[in-house]
C-alpha cells in the first residue's frame, strides 16, 4: 500500500510532490503540483458523465467506480449523483486540498462542487455556481479546473457576446467565490504580452503551471458555437472551421499576466508539464493538425514552442484529444478520437518523440487517466455530446487497463450505455487514505487498528 | 436660457460620444478571419472587455423615415414607445429566456455580424441542435409582410414566440414558463406594468420584442444617398456599373425591387433558386475539403464525415407550410439592404461570399422543374460580377454602427443586471 496523503500547506505540497516525482515512476500526472497525490493504489474513479436523451434519467451525473482490486466491489459502479439537466458535462478538477471536486458544464456554464472527502465512495453536491457567465463578465464554457494555492483557475472556452472563441480564465477561491477574470490577449489588447508570430486570437482551453519557473501555460480550442455543433455539420461548414484557436500562451504565474503568445496552428488542447525538477517544458497536441508541440525554456531562459512530431497521419485527421505524461517524463500517452487508439510515445528526448506502441481501445476514444506509477490506465469514450460518433460506433465506456511497459491489458470495463448512465467523459481518482479514512472493506478489529490502517495508507 | 444651453450642450456631448463610439465599431466579427484560407493569415482580434457601446435613441429610428425606405409602419395596437422598445431590447439580449439559460435572441442575431451569424452556415440552438437555415438579419425586419424564410408567420408580435418555444432553438417548456421567468426576475419588476399597464403576458412580451425589432431600421446608405438623396458622388463608378447591371442585364431587380422613391430590395414573394432542390435530391458522395488551420486543408471522405455527423436535412421551404407540391424549395426573397454584413448567404448559408452568390445566379441557379422563371443563366464577365458585388456593398445603412453600439450597451446592461437577479426555475 503506497499512498501519500497530507494536509500540509499547498506550497510545501508542491515541493514534496517534486521530491516524490523524482523518486517514483510516474503520475496521476495531470494533477496540479499544488495538490496531494495518490502515488499508490487509487480506490475510486469519478467519471463526470453527460446525460443522453433517451437513456436512463437523461441528465449529467458524477459516476463513482470502485477500482481497487482488493475491494469486493472492484469494477462496479458504486454510486451515481445526478445534477439535473444536460450541461455538456466535460472536465473536472480538485481543489488543492483535494476535498472538493469542481465539475463544469460547457453549455449551461454551471459549476458543480462535490464534496469528495466526507465519504470518497459517495460524493455529495456541496454547492452549485450558476452565475459563472455574469460574474466573470461574459465568459462561457468553464473547462479546466486547475488548483493553485488556495484558488481554482477555471479556463473558459467562449464568451456570451458572440459564442465564439475569445475568452478568459476565471479565478475562484476554494470556497467558490469569484476572484478575477484574466482575458486572453487579443490584438486590440495584448495585455503586455509579446506576439511571437502572427496570431493573438484570444482563445482558450487548458491551463497548467510550472511553479518553479513562475510559469503558467494555456492552449486554445473553439467557441460554444463549434463545440456544441454537430461535428459532421461543422466539418462541412467552411466558416465554422475557421473558428479554431491557433495559439498557446506563456503567462506569469504569480501576476497572472500573459507574457508570450506562441503560434500553434490547429487547436492545441491538453497541456502536460514535465515533473522532473530540471525539466522545464510542457507538451501539448494540436487536435486538427495532429502534431505534438513542446513549450520549453531555452538555454537563455527564454520560452519557446516547437512542433516536435506528428501523431499518426495528420492528413487523415486522427484527432488527438487527451494526453498524459508519465511521472518520470519518459512517456506520453496520446489518444486519437477518430480511430479509437491509445498511442504511447517515448519522449525521453522531448524534442524527438517516437511512437512505440498503439492499441485500439474502442470505436471512439477520448480521455486517459494513469496512475502515478504508470501501471494502470483508465480510458473513457466521449469527446463532446454532438461530436461523438453516431450509431453503433457511439460506444460509451469506462475501461480499466494495466500497463506493463509493453502492452495494455484490459482488466474490466463498464458499459455506460448498458448501465444507462450516459456518455463517459473525464476521470479523477479518489482514495480513502487522502483523508485519513480506512478502506471500508479493511475494517479494523478495534479503533487503534483503524488508526494504524490510516497511517499505513499514508505511507 | 442657461438651462437650455446646458441641455443643448449635453445633447451635443451625448451625440458626439455616440458618434465617436459608433465610428469605432467594427461591423464584422471581433474575431477576424479574413484571409484565413492563406498561410499568411494574421489575427486582428478585438478585446471583449472593450465591447462597450453606447445607448441610442431607438425611438427615433422606429419613427422617422430614412432615405431609401418608406416610413416605418406599426400596428395600431403597438405604436412605438420608448419604454416598450427598451423592454423589448432587454428581452432580446436576455439569455435567461431559454430552457437552460444559454440562448438569447442575440446569440444568433449577433449585432456586429449584421444582426445575423457570420461564423456558421446554419444556426444551432438549444444543446447545439442543428437548424435547417441560416440566421437572417433582423435589420429592417419590420418591412417584411411575412416572416421566416418560408413566410409562415404574419406579425413580429407572433413570430417571436416560435424561437422561444422551438425545441431546437430556445426550447422553453411553455409560454407560461417564459412568463414565469420574467415575473420572477427582480430586474423586470415594474417594467411591463409601466410600459403596458399590465403584468407580463404572452401578448405584451411579443409586442415588446417586436417594438425593439422594428426600431432596427438601417437605410440612408451610400446607394440611397446616390439614388434618392441626390449625392452623385456617393457611389463609385464601379458601383454605378453594378447598379446598371442590377437593374438591367443581370435582372436582379426582378425580385430585389427598387422603386422610384424607396427600395425594399425584395418583392416579398417566394421563389425556388434550386439550392433546396439540390440538397434534397442532388446529394453527392464526393469527399469534402476541410480546413484544419490557416492555409492547411485536407480532404475527408463523406463516410468519415457522416460517422461523426448527422445528414444535412432536407429543406422543402414553403412546401413545409402549405403542403402544396408547387411550393417545394421556395423561399422568401430577402432584402439586400446591409447584405455586405450578413455572410454567409442563401437560406442555408451555403454560399460564403457575395461573389459566390453572383456566380450562382450567373449559372442560372440549379435547373429543376420549379426553378423560378426569373432565374436564367447570365452572360456576365468577371468585371461585371465584381461590379455587382461592389454595388451590393453600397447598401449598408449609415446608422448600423449606432445600432450595433446600442446593442453592445444593452448586452452590458444585461450582464450587470442579471448578475444581481435570481431566477426561480424550481417547481412550485
């Protein structure tokens, strides 16, 4: 049992997590460095799930799946929590203390804050933020929820003026109070940033930080009109296809000011930063142009961006979506939606990624979450409600695999259609040990034994 | 005297500020994509926090005759009134008037995009559901005798309820639910009572929205100043050539009427150009060209596109209202006023530019048995086609910037007020 849990200050956590990163093999690797991590066996996975018309209760829900092989409920859905409406459930993220999970609706702009610490197996709805658009001054499409010290940075995808791609990051306190709106730089107002090329589109998508370099990075996708639209209709609409982001931005983490805009054509999406203390770089991939990009600090201390590799055959538009870096920074999982493949790239030389493995996970594929040690990888199917495949190819699943460094082996799957749950999107891990709680199936004989189990879980 | 001077000074200041702000308005998407087809594309994006605008005297636009258009007409029971216009304007930009609080009228009728949508061909509505048609401009909508592109509605007061209730548009559960949302919103307290001497109801909600829409009159264009205002320098030589073609060789004026005193640029009738026919019966399995980034294109097989998409729906036009086979694929002639602002074009937004529209008509539309006899192949050379485009670019009303600035101000008011106002959507 190797779990790390702490309730120490976030800044200490960041340092601790770095130390652990160098000692362990890999992550929950997309988590904020400000956050406690599960470096051993995770107990549950929370799947933020889109409601589907005609299926079950037809509304978005947080689905909790037991993923601990030692549990009697291993492989089962142990809890669901319906939130009302189809909000275009998409991404979620924990507060830095990992007590709350924030989950957003890209359409309704609601943010659901779940209590995951009182009973990790049965999250409860703690609070709903329903004035995101108004409080932020017109930001639409709350996407990434990224923990900073005592704060949550929420990236927007769109705006309420034209439902296009110009947008902002919106900062909240951990308790759900609005703090500030940080608009992405545009040509009219670069906000002090430097254009390194031809673009300052003002679009947004993901955010990640490298605290040791006082750096924060954002990428760019598309606005409400496109992400809500039928995918095939959009592909056939030349005007709509012009409305994608072509930029990534390096921000000053401390001041929240944009500093440098990189041209990155073709909608760069997920950003994953390296964990090793001397690895000053982050990866992203462009959805439409199917490239791996590296944002890195050069020898002079200047941040640069470079396309370092192709993903599949870009002319076929495999549509790389989610990515995940291993905690030793040597591997990068890249999922391609159209062909349903998980692809593993050796990125030990970050400037020369090499694909070393691929496997078809399903007819369509979006998200991956891997354990910190890299031995387990979980996959889900849904991209966006109206972008998912049609007919039989619209498989909706959660699949649990083990990874031995050479191949993925399926351990179990949950068919989200058969279980009438909806469309499975983003996953986040939970563990009893994070909160000093014993695992229910490991009930101690007496109270002191319980305390011992809790302590053990933290080691 | 001193008070009068101060009042005049205040008015002059208000007007000058309004004009200054209006001049700064870009009548195009703030997210500029001109030349996106080229690898040389560069952004020219506007900052949303600077989309501020300024209120305009909409009552004057609703009541006064502008050069080139008839004096606005209003129903006897819904005469122009500043309070009613203001209320309609507030409703128009209110995102709460949709099932999930996401769609307002202005999300498809986007002010700086010609009160239409430049950024996609066919509109999308509630939960991203596809519509069959391109969002038409609502500038000068008060001059249409019948509404919707299939002419199925007769007054704006009635028309506004269709998008409010359509399941693929704003998808409100019922008329009563819309009324309840308004009644329970604090920031509407007393507004209907003051404007209509009534609580909000189905009739006065329609009347208020219609009042705002009828105030969006935009004429006095360069063309109007040239033809009706006596300013012979208002058009370029190329635009005058285009006008001559428009009323002559190209025959555009047969449907897009120009009168001796005014010009609506529509005959208010319905015709089939063949575009609807082509979609219904002429579907192609050819690969489509998809743009991936500036200057980057690829070809995608139709089957691959359809694996992630719904089939483009048939649109039988007027037939869907009358069930008369002779009405298949007929759509109302749109006015061409402000047409330079409302790309993409045609009922389904399938033609991206005015040049492509001219080319379509040069070819005589799409041949089929119901093709309007007024449409036939035209012998137009490139210069003539360019002249027609240049002429259509002269039809933009000189007050559009003012109307757009006013709309920006309305949207900012909305965000401010809605932030303070709770809505009770819960069950009784």
